[in-house]
């Protein structure tokens, strides 16, 4: 069964600090891996989408990395802001299926 | 920026009743999806829809569920006889292509079954 495991489950940081969120996926063959930001009570918003040929991709203060050999991805947030408080979800769409597998998300809280 | 619009934002229904959740996808998108998220749990795929038929569906999407594109703009999810465990946030999404590098999600409909 396809699995996406995220860590940590939750994270509290001070405004201005950096943080890194982890995602491990199990599915082969690899197709693409996405990171989403989900504010409470809202739909997920895409941050980055990574394909096999990409090992790093940035979107403003968000930088995602991908290691297809170890099946790991990370999302690095630089100079965090209060508005970064949200759930960050890793989504794997691999295994020859068009059905995505969602991780449980990392709940990030940024304190002033 | 184009949006996926969902109505209503919150629906309360009695167990056993039928509900229809409505979505207006982005106008030039061809693939449509429904997801659900039970409170405190991860987002789960329900169904994808293209060219007026279901492309993929998950184990969750049983005979109680159906989808329809009744006209050129709306995409609906019907739950025939709601159960308490159907209480969740339901998200509609759309994309230009099947394995698109950009799904756009709506803000969701919170369904509460009492």
C-alpha cells in the first residue's frame, strides 16, 4: 500500500527562524511529489511540485528537495512569518496511478 | 486568479438524508476531483472525473456516492443516504491535465451529519 510519512507531526518556531519538514514516501515508480500548504478550514494550496529529474525547487521562501534514491523529500522554510502557520502536506502521485497519496501533514505554528 | 468555488460552505443534514455538494471548477480545466478530510485526519482522494465519466475512484467512493456534471460549469457530489461517518470537509479540485502539475482546490464544504 502506498504510504507517505511526514515528520514532525507538529512544530513550533519563533518568527524569523528557519525550519525543515520531512516526507518519506514508499511508492515506485516515481512520478511526482508535491508539497501543499493548508490553512485551517481551507483547501490545500500548491507550493512545489517535483519530478524525477529535479532534486531541488524553490518558491519564494519555500525550498523543496527530493532524493529519489532514499525516497525522501524535505520542505525548508526560510525566515518564517506568522502567516506560515498552517499544515504542510506532502503528496505522492506515483506507482503508475493517478490517485494521489496524502501525508498526514506537519502542523507548523509560528510564534511572534 | 482563477478559483474553484464550492457551495455551501457548511451543510448540516440528518442521518439518512441525501446531500448534494456543489463545485464550479476553473473554466478551462478538464479534470475534476473530490476529496474529503475527516476532522484531524489526512486528505483522502474520492474520485476523479473527465469527459463526463469517472476516471478513478477510491475504496471510499462506494455506491452511496455519485458525481455529475449537470451543465457546463457545475460539478456535484451526491451522497444518497448520509451516515454519521460522512461528516467531513469535502474539497473539490480541478486541473488542466490528468497528471497536472497544478491542482487547484476549492475552500471546501464542511458536512455535518447529525
